[in-house]
C-alpha cells in the first residue's frame, strides 16, 4: 500500500507551483491555496540555470525554450553608457552550452508562472484563500482561511513568500515552546526598493535588440545617484526592466515596511523617467510601453528553521534573496524538487517518517540556499557601491580569467538533480555531475548488525562496470580496487602448478569486455554502496525474528520488538537468512516445501580471513605493480591452503582454507553461524602461521600485521535453493534460490556460492539489478503483479545461479583435494580447470552486461558482443508507458 499522503501548499508562486507540478507527476494528493483572487503574476524576468534537465523530465523543455531566450551576456555600464565590463557565456574555451548542455534561459516571471499553472489540476488550486491560522497534532495539520474555510492534510508547505503567514504561525508556536533560534526572530532586512515591469509590443526598428537570438542583460549604474536600472530582452518583442533604488543606508526592517499602492509605483517611475536607456531614448519610453508596473521592496534573509512537526517552508519563505545573483527562482525550483523527492519516498504519514523526510530536505538544501542568499547580497553591494575603490573593483570584471569563471559555473552545475520518480534524462555537456541523480528508494533496508558488515575479505568485480558508471561510482571503484592480471596455483615449496594470465594477447579481458576484473576489499565496497543510500533508509541492529504475510502487506518484527510493514520483503540477509527461515517454516507447515530445500547448506571448509594494515612497499615490492594477482598455495602435505591478493593502499588480503570434509566428525556439524567467535579465529591462526607466503616470509607475518578485530573465522558452504519467493517475500543472493508468494530471496539467501569461482559478488549485483528493473516496471502492488514480477525474476536468474554454484564447487575440489594421485596427475591440468571457470564466468556474467533501465544508458566497452537481445532503453520506454496507462 502506498502511503496516504495529502499535501497542502500555501502560495501559487514559482516554488509552490513547481512543487504542485511534481506532486501531480508523482501521483501524490495535494491542494494549492492562493490568497489572490486570480493568477496575476507580477515581476520582471528570471534566469533559469542548472534546472533545464528537470523541465525536460517534465516534458516542458520545448515550451520553456519557446518562452525564453538563452542568456548570452551581462554588460555593466556607467550612467553615461560607457562600458565598465562584460561577462559572456559564449567565450572561446568557456562556452556554457558546450560545458553544461544548455545556456541559462531568461524568461518573464509571468510566463513561467503561467506555464507551471498549466501543469496543475485546476480543481486543486483554490484562489482567495488567505491563511490566517494553522494548527497541527501528531496525525494531521490544518489551516483556516479568512473566508472561514478550513483544509487539513498530512503535510503543510509554506510557499507563501517572504512574509509567509505559515512561517509566522509556525514560529509563534516554536517561540512559545522556547524552541526558536533568536536569529530567526529578527525581521527581514530591506536594502532596496524597486519598480519592475515588462514592456510589450516594442518596435524592432527602434529596439533591434528584441530580435536578437541571445538575451544580453544591461545594468546601468548611477554615478552619483543611488540607482541602477536593468534591461532584459525577452521573446515576442518584449523587454523586462527594473529600476532599483539603493536604501541600505536607511537600515529599514520589516517593521518599517510601508504599504505600497499603484500611486507609489507611478511616483517612482515619474522620478526616474529621465534615466538614459541603453537602447536609445529614455526609461520613460520603456515605462510607457509597460501595461502594469509594480513597486516592491527587495529584502533578504536566510532562516535557519525550515520545519516543525508537519509544517515545512519553501522558497522565499525560508531563503529570501535579492535578485542580483539571478538565483531566487532557481533555488525555489531546486528546493521544490528535493521536497517532492523526499515526500515521494515517505513510507507512511506518521510524524516520525515525515520528520525524517524534512530533515533530509533541510540538510540537502540549506547549504546551497544560504550560499545563494549571501552571494546575492554581495553582488548587490558590488554593483551599487560608490567611490573610487568600488569603481576600480568593477573594472576588474574585464580581466576575470576563463578558468576562474569555470570554477564558479562548475559549482553551480554540480548538483543538477532530477525527480527520482520520473525517467531520468541524459545530462548534456562535457561537465558531469559530482552528485548524480539517485532513483527513489521507497523501501528501507534492515541490517541485523550494529554497523555495515566489514568482514575483512577481498572480492572480485567482473566486467560489470557499466552498472557503477550508471550510478556515478565508476571513478571511486577504480580508486578503491586493482585490476587482476593473473591467477596462479603453487605447491609445497611455492613451485608453480599452473596459472592463467588475463593479459595475454588474445585473452586480455579488458580488450574483450572493456574493463579488467578488479580486486577490492569487501568492506570498501560495502561502505561505498552504503554512502549512496540516505541514512534515514538504513536501520541497524534490526535482527528480524518474525515475518507474517497478509493479503495486502507483509509485516516484520525484530529482536528489539520494533515492527515494520510494507508491500513486500526482500530477503538479502545471507546464508543464514532469517527471512528464508520464516518463509520455509510457513511452507513446510503447509506441506509445499521441497525436501531438498529443507536440508541445510553443504558445509565444506573452515576459513580464516583478514586484510593487513598498510605494509612496507620495500619489503613487499609487489605493491609497485599497477596490477594485482591471486596466488593460491595448495600444498599436498598440509591440510590448509593459503590465498593472498595484494590490494590498494599497500594491503594484502589473505584467506586460509581447511577442508572439513576430510574430517567426518567436522563434516557432520550443524550449519550454525553461532559456532564461531573471536577465540575460534585466534585458535586457527596458531595452526596456520607457518604456511609460506609467495611474497616472502609466512602467513604469520601477515597475521601479525592484521588488527585482531579484523580477523574472522567463517564457514564456507554452498547450496542452491529451489524456492526463491512466496506471496510478498523474495529471497536475494545466498539466502534464496527458492520460490515463495509475497516474498523473494536475493543473492546468498537463495544461492550460496563457494568463493572458488570468483563470481559471487557479480551474481549478487546481477540479481539485484534484475530485481530493481522488474520492480521499476511493476504498475501496481497487488498480489498478482508481485507474483508475476517474482516469477520473471526467478526465470531470469535461477539457471545461471545454479550453474555458478556447481562450477564453484568443482573448482574448489580441484584446488583443495589432498590425495597423492590427484596432486601429481591433476594439478598440472589446473590451467584447464581455471579456463573452465573463466568460460563459465564469460557465459554467465561478462556477456550479459545489463544496465538499469531507469538510469541513462552508458556505452559498453570492448570488442565482445552483449547477449542481451532487448536494449534497456526499450524496456525503460515500455515501463514508462505502462505506468502512465
């Protein structure tokens, strides 16, 4: 069941209507309350930068381009029209469109507001609704209007401008509770008064600038008078303008705010009509061509309190800025986007879930908004300051180098986020986001441990790097891992028994698949993945005890007595999956669990693992190599094998295996994770310290350089489960490989693989990707749709998972068998065994390089052809259309 969220938006400005547009697309219930009698947007023009991709997501890119002009330049002129300096967006070496995909767009504020209004359901917008009071409790929030009408909902958004009534009511409640920071109780600061308008139907012969392709702002600065006047060419033979009066020296605040009337606007226009117009004539000519002139005060303030309970602020209500940075509308739109994303991700309409969403919204937006408020204030001072020093500083604009301009532009475009619930659009331009868009995470993640499981072991990543590239993690993966050049096996005296090199001519895996197999510490990979997920979505210390399925939802109870419910449960909790145990117990009681699934995994090996601290590169020169290798010491006269792999940061990952199947009593032990503790790990350390290491010395030297809390003893087992899902529960990875109705198993929860095939992590990634793509296409959450999705998932993954389990087992037997005949006759053939593993790897992983259908596709590298017949882009289009239907 989707959360029953209803949002009340107060204010039909740019921020409020953008939020309403996004909620409309997301299918979230909302209402807009506007105090005016009808939509009469006032103002001059706004410049939209770094939000073009959002308009493209909304299908409004062409409409916006038709209503706007690309921003080409800003010219600063003196009162006598002499040029002070210019800033161009089309300079050689720094073209904004080439770097970022599009120019900023100059559009009249009324046009933008009307465009957004067309995207909103008119039945959800109510005019003449001036809010006078707000109340809230733990379940609902309500507003009362001057006409006596009242509205209630789950969330109240105050997008009602600098003099927000919603903010006023919220702050009053916080003040009564002594919970309002004193800085938020201070009034807004007034620095400028301003007359604004849009001149229409200008004659192109008198004003040829209106027919130019690019919009070039002109700002004229009074030399001895405290005024500046601005002109912005727009579409349809129009020019936006504003005349700014600098009154900062009067130190006015909100308490001094006068009530403006049309007469005041006329008075200000009459007193400034004689100002010279840079296009010819005077400003009086521009004023006379303006149907409606408004006089406004320009104030600024950054509020530090954006939400309380179920009330949250948006746009000028929490970050009001003067217009000299061109960022007011951009900040409102970006804040509306973030707020829409977190509202979409809310699990329920509970007070706690809403608070988590608002906290994430504030943490993400407050830094950028505060910076924009300050930058706009500094720009205003830079433009309007008088005197010799101020004039000299303004002339410096001529000499600003391209590289410095690019740094500022890169920062402005570094967080071009998108709506998480709409198909992503491709980011244009050479510059790539430092914060790539992240798809919606409606479902939280539960982990039984107190933090991420940092088991000290190395894992390999095959040529699936297109997934990391889609997620914007490619460069981080490269920095955390090393490419693997060779896998080799050595005997008692470290003599070579066979090897396979990945770099030989004709066998270079990077040539075939675009990327090398890479070795990475499991803890580094887990921490990298964890950083991609909002902290509010991951709950630690949640050991699941009971899973109960109902008709429309599934419920869980954890060891700490906390309870959760949702549309489905994905069991990705490993070989000892609690989700699988609950699922199989229910199936066994119903008499429908296959007998093979009732048996525990086959227990093959005891394994001691660890990763050293950074080692001396002089003593271990292997670290000087750009590539790494996996070396296996498999002696016939000792019951233990040793695996070592150099990693980044001068670390070595090591594993020592003991074949318990050679010991009948050990092989009969119950498969229980609780058998092992730190003492068991230390005891095994004492038995394997003497094993020789191919890089010099013995395993004992590596153990001594490994922190004790980073040494683990684990049981290595394998099993393919036939039941992966039932109803609303699904198993993933080593906890699954079995079918169920409302649940699904993922990765080791359903197909536990021995490490000798080196593709366990790849199998996990492919299973997770397959499931994510199918869930993205799921139109509804009813039982039939869930069953269909789970069946598709099982059919897509079960054969390759079963094959991987079997191949890994055979490879383990080849490496670890201790019989003399086997050692002498079969070890020389280890090349064929490794080659067999690689062949299986290529057939199951490398040639099936799928991508996320809900992210922009990336180009596959290498000469090998992909076996996927249906391009992900086609699936994405199908998914989108099905959702709309």
